[in-house]
């Protein structure tokens, strides 16, 4: 019962925090792009604070020393909402690749456009790949970091990997290094659930993959690196949940 109360309280505060910051951020629509990125940083840090204080969820970041400076392709595992905001302050000037429909949302779409995020029309296939590559080259030339979730959508912990070809195409076309990111956020912030389980979300920045590999070789290496590290982080997280008596409850939420 205590878990449900804390989870409901966090969810209410999360959306209230989001709404308030969206309203306060309206002036940034006529200011330089860096202004909205500063607001997003505030959103990320306040959400992390709420997770820790309300839900008992802490964050550990490993391998930050591996993050190169300058233009970069970042390929991150996607298990929850957490990484959509928590990764933002960790890069100098990130540009997330997101589905086009999000750009149509009031407030969120306005700010995503102002922040020069990269929308993708997932129904356009080859045309979408060409459009993303062209836009990515522009943003990389501005010394930005392109953040992509290679599986395209959130995946449950232990779900079979489903990496899309788009990340390999972007890697080949961009000519920059790719930084793989593994994490276990889905254990503590499950998709399609109101529950937020106490523990430590770990995001691990792995060894960058230098440019120059063929698409197939790159995709195989990327998947192996992320999935191997993610499995290890999930095992760590499950030991925490088991020690606190939450693992059995978490298992019941699996579809």
C-alpha cells in the first residue's frame, strides 16, 4: 500500500512539475534555443529529485569519462520515460530523434521544435532515413550530440532485442563515433504501470564505437555491447528488488 501511495504521489508531482515548467517556459519560444534547453535541464533535475525523495529511486551514472566531446551519435537502451529526460543534462547540446506525432502536441511539440529535436515519420521508411540523415548532418555540424533509441520504443527488461536498421544507417552516414548506453530503468519505472519501485537506476556509458565499420558489423557490435551490459545491470537491479521484497510484485506486472 505504501508503494502505491508513493507512486501515485510521484506521478501527480511529475505531471504537475511538467505542466508548471511548460507554462513558465513560454517566453523561451522567442529566445535563443539554449533557453529552452536550460528549462529542460531544470525539468530533468527536479524529476530526479522527486524520484529520490518520493519514491526512494536513486541514480548512478557509470562511464561518464567515456563520453567524447563534440559531435556524437548516442545509442541508448529505452525501457522507461526516465531516459527521455535524465540523459539530457549529460550532453552538451543533445538532439533527440523522436516520433513525428510528438511534434503535434501543444507545448511539448512547440518546445521540441524550438530545441531543434529531430522528428521521424516512422511510416515513411526509406524517405524517413534520408530525411533523418540529412537533418543529423546539419545538427552534427553544429557540434551537437544525436540521441537515438535503436529499438524505436520502450522495451520491457528481459524482452528480446529488436534493433532497427535506422541506427546503422545513421552511423554510416554521419561519420562520427557512436556511444552505446545501457541501463536498467525499466525495473524501477515500468512501462504501462503506475508503480515506481525503490532502488538504484543505473545508466552505463560504454566504450564508443569508432566510425568506419560496415552497417551490419556496427549493428551487431552495438547490440552485443548494449544487451550484454543491460543484462548485467538488470541482474544488479533485480537483486536490489529481491532484497526489499519487491521482485515478486514486479514480476506480476510483466505482460
